[in-house]
């Protein structure tokens, strides 16, 4: 990311999050059909972040980390580091623009 503090993550279109037991799966659904070639597994925290960036609001890493601290009672510095790392990973995987 060029500027981590100003970056607003935006999910690519045609990705749908599904809950299966205690895990979450992100599946490509172009034209309404599930493409099981690329399925991404997430834990509850990652799914929470994904849902936040998909809700139509513009979230920076700092805003997401703040929400993560409120939701899961984690250290703010750790939350920011983890959010930035997760966003970068998703971007490298082609899930974010």
C-alpha cells in the first residue's frame, strides 16, 4: 500500500462470504454462480473485518482497528498491525482494489 493511513479498502465484486460452522468461506460468484475454484477460508475476526469493508462505509485501517478493539478487546497497536497485514494480504490475493 502506498499510504497505509489513507487507503480505503474496497472488495472486488462477485465475492460472497458464507458461514460454515465456525469458519467462514469467501467464494467468487460471477453471474450468480458459485466458482469453487477459488475459495478463501477465514476465521471469525477476518470475517468481521471483511463484513465491515463490505458494508458500504469507507473504512481506513485505523477505523477498522478501532472497531476491532471495541469488538474483541485487543491492544490498539496490535489491532492496527493485524488489520494492515490482513488488508495487504487480501490486496495481494486480488480480493481488494
